[in-house]
C-alpha cells in the first residue's frame, strides 16, 4: 500500500514538472495543446474509491492553475475527468471484471483497452477544458478542432510516456 502511495506521489511530481517546465514552454500552435498531467489520473489504481479520485483530480488541477494563470479551469476539467473515470471503466470492463490491484497501463491491459480508456477520458477532459475556456459556442467548430487535435497530441504523448516510464513494470501495483 505504501509503495502505491509513493508511486503515485512520484508520478504526480514528475508529470507535473514535465507539464509546467517543458511542455508549457513549447509552442505547438493553437490547435495542439498536449496535457501530460492527465496521465496522473489515468494511471491511478482501478479500485481507488471515487471520492479519492475526485480529491486527487482537484489537487492536480489546483496545482496547475497558478502556472497557467487560470482561476480554476484546470481544477474543473480534472474533476470532470475524475467524474467520468468510473463510468468509462464500467463501460469498457472485461467480462470477467478487473483483477485486484490491476494497473490501467498499456502493458497490463493491452493497447486496445488502454486506447479506448485513455481516448475517451482525454477527449472528455479536453472537451470540457476548451469549451469552458472559450465559454461561447460561436466558435464551435474551431474549438472542436482544437479539442480533437489536442486529444490526439495528448494521447500520443501519454503513449510515449507509458513506453518510456512503464515498459518493464509488472501488471500488479
């Protein structure tokens, strides 16, 4: 249990620093906004209670908001991601269910499952984030293009990070 907590704290520190110090300072253009912090929530243990997921999401978002000069936008989008997570996990659950202490990684769950899981959650997070940021529908198609491009960029980034950091990890926490 302690190992799981320290693993998640390390993940939070590494990926928050990656987002704030490196990714934020690279100009990918208007439509590509990769968000590495999403991986922190995607890789939380599957059995973690919903209230803890939501609190962790809020804390991650609250940590990022000052670096982006935003008042709660990341917090709201991350909490929305945490809210969606159990519904997505239930919708894509294997017939036999999830094993105890199974980690939601490419290595333990397979690329098809992880692509569905992360793709749905990344798209939901980005949809909420960018429409809350723009807060108007007269730029619907422009914002939707930004959501789609940023979702793809984030998904590719998360796959790269998965293979860099978790390629030799065991399937259980």
